[in-house]
């Protein structure tokens, strides 16, 4: 029987990661289908099925060729913003623990700028398309570009 601590496995975090990664992949497929439908005039359902079939079954085997470092890295995705690889790399590059508060401030500042940029982009789309709404509001970004 596995004891809490080193070497134990808890199904709760794994379940959360599985659920949210499924939603993440699904939203990517839907977003790609909407992009190809609006850009190239292709049928939404057809593009969605093609996108689903292109996924290589080899990538669906969660543990093929995995090292302990790979598994730890994948588990870090469940940490949200701080689990993102490019953010983790920045925090791992900190030379001294006393530099951590400065790194946290820079990280949070950039996150706030990014989130406010996304909100501003949404408000700009609302204002720009107020008189002639789009059929699908998710296609606002390419139209503004």
C-alpha cells in the first residue's frame, strides 16, 4: 500500500489535470475549426473532424518515452500561470533566493498587463462592431487585425 509522501500517487490532481487538459485541447480544436471556417470558408464540422483525426495516437500514450523530469514538468501544468514552462524557466533561473520577490513582482506585473490587454481588446471589439455585430464573436480578433 502506498503511503503519503515520496513515491505515492494521488488520483485527485491527475483527475483535475485530465479534465482541464481535455477542455484545453477541445477549445484548441474548436478555435482552429472556427479559424479555418472564417478564413478559408471551409465547413466547420469537416475541419473539426480533420483536426481531430490529425492527432497522432502516439501522442495520446501519456507515458511513452517519459522520464521523471518529463512527468514532473507535465504535472507543473496544473499549477496554472506559474506552471507554464516559460514562467518556470524564469523562476528556475533565479540565482539567489533574495531575488525571488523582485521576480514575483515582474511576473505579476506582466500578467496584469497581459490580462488588461485582453480585456481592452474585447472592449475594442465591442465598440468597433457595435453597429454591425459579427455572426460569431470569437472571430473578432482576425477582423480587428
